[in-house]
C-alpha cells in the first residue's frame, strides 16, 4: 500500500509554462517573490470562478480565494453570518475541485498560502471533553454520544483540500515538506483528541498518507504517537483518538522490515502492551489486538514477551475485559511456535485455570473455547505433561460445582480430549488429585478435632470460648 502511495509522490515538480493552458501563468521568479496581501478584515465577497478568468490571472485568484477562506466564522449561532458562511463554503468547494481535477499546476507560493489557510482553520483549541463541561465523572466512552463540531461544513472541506493536495501526483515532496513539517504534523496529532468522529477519520487518512509520502517524517511520527500513548497510559487515561492512531500503526507495523529493529520491539513492550492497562481499553481493544497480532506474525519470537505482557496486565475484577483478553490471547497463540509456547506455558495455564473457574460464565466459556482451535490444541498436546497437571483441578471443580450447564458440558468435552491424548497421564493426574483432596479432608477433620478438644478443655476449666 505504501509503495503505491510513494509511487504517486516521486514525480519531479513540473516547471510552469506560460504557454500551457493548464498553468496559472508566468512562473514566480526567485529574485522577485510575489507579495501576498494579508486576508481582508471586512466582509466576505464572492470571487469569480477559475474558468471565468484568463489563465494569467488564475494564480492571483487562487490566492485571493485562499484569503477568503482564512476568515474563521462563528458557528455557535446558526443565524449569524449566513451569507459569509455560504460564500466561504462555495469557495472551499471550488478550491477542492480545482486541486482534485489537476487542471492547474500549483506554484510553491500557492502551496505555502494553502497550508497557511489550512492551519488557520483546523489548528484550534478543542472544546473540553463532555464530562468536563458538567463536572461529572467520565462515563463509559462507548455509551457517550459523540460531540459533533458545528463548524464541520467548513472543516470537512478544508480537510478534503489538504488530503487532495497530499495524495496528488503533482505534489512534490521536496517542496511540500517545507510546509508540512514536524510542527504541522505535531499539531495534526494534537487534533486526534477531537470528540468528533468525522474529524478523527479524516485525520487518520491524512496522517497515514503523510507517513507514506514523506519518508523523512516517519521516525518523528512514530515517536510522537508513542508520546501520546505514554501520556494516556500514565497520566490522563482520557483520549478520543487512541483507536484511530492504532489503526494507522496497524498498517505501519505491517510494513516493518525484518529483522525487526530494536526500536520497534521497545515500542511494543513500552507502549502497546501497557495500553491494556487503562480502564477504557474496550473502546480501542480491537485495533490494539490487531497491532499486537501483527508484531507476532512478523516475528514469532516475540510471542513469549507478548503473552507475558498480557498476563502482567490481566484484569482482576473486570470480567468483560477478561473476555477481550482471552480473545486476543487466542489470536497470539495462533501465531505462536512450540519453542515460544514452552517458555511461557506455566504462567499462562495458571491464568487459564483461574479463568476456567470464573463464576462469570462468559469468562469460563471463552476460556474453554481455546480448545476449539486446532493449533492451540496441538501445542497443548505436545506439552500435555506440563499443561494437564496445572489445569486438572480447575476442570474437576467445574464438573463438580460450576453453576452453568454450558460450562459444565464444555469442560467434559475438554476432559475427553485429554483422555484421548494420553489416558495414562489423565489417570495419574486424577490419582494425584484424589490424594490431595483426601489429605485436605484429613487436615480439615484434624483441625475440627483439635478445636473440639480445646473447647472441651476450656469448658472444664469454666472458660467461655468464642466459636463463631
């Protein structure tokens, strides 16, 4: 995908030819750069269409249209500046159509002014999160209504203009990177905290295209996203765009070359795995799980570190998160080889045993579904002498006392699978389990007998003992 993006961005910039009807006009001479008049401060007046002016005047008209679009209008009052809003909207549409049609070569001066106009419109202070307006505790992000920006009729067109400029085959990266620089990219990333999902979707597409076209920005973008994750994990636990950023990273990880750089492995251990910790993980878990799986598929030797990372952040009291973790665990195990499985199977199946005995039936049921995966069953079968003794007691407890019939039935099926794998091992585990149960029963009886003796002795001496 990135190759296709890069292919379109490698063309050399075309020199402006005055005889070309598709050009704006005479080229701008370096010795005498065009002086751009600041945007007017009065009322907005409509300008003629590009097709209605001579070719030689289109460059000036393009800049004048950009100046109109630099007016930031107030959308908090729908009845305010209605005429000006419509003129600006129409002007933005003309600019988008002009860039998209490729009917004119954009000079460097025009590119600079266009990026300035984009910055004036989209780089703004985002409104505080909805829960901050009310002073209430933040609710589940999945249950919140999205906050839509009333200025979106203009913002959408500005984003569309920026996107068309970036993806255009006529856009020379050597020129464009002077204006789409680190500062511009950092401000784009700040906007990912917008509560408007429409804005985040545009930002996701644009940043993805920037990453693909501007190779010089790639390390900076990865580091900046890393810093956003750190702040989210360790400070705020509140950010609207984590899911979209992870979607971008999913494609980036897919393009990593092998052998994988140490920088990327550190990103996995220090940023991606700790993203399982925050409370709102359910909102972005699907994208996070995809990124984690991409790492393991790229380099299967990372499976051990990933599984241990999941165990480190395994939820204790949140059953819905446990179900999500179990689904992700299955995806990781699907790409895990025998050697990596053996390194982590002991702590892994201790956690699996706890999940098997969960009183929440969805957790227990989802755990038992692991045995529906042929690859996981083959890994377990190869290491059954280690795995079965760890989980045997949990299986027995489910059969004897779990309240849910579906869990009971699935547990019986898993036991049958182990019997078919190795009947002697199963019988040995059963014998050891019976011995442990008998010893535990003897200890309990001995404890009760000792307590009875103490109670009797105290009664003979006239001492009241608390027995409750």
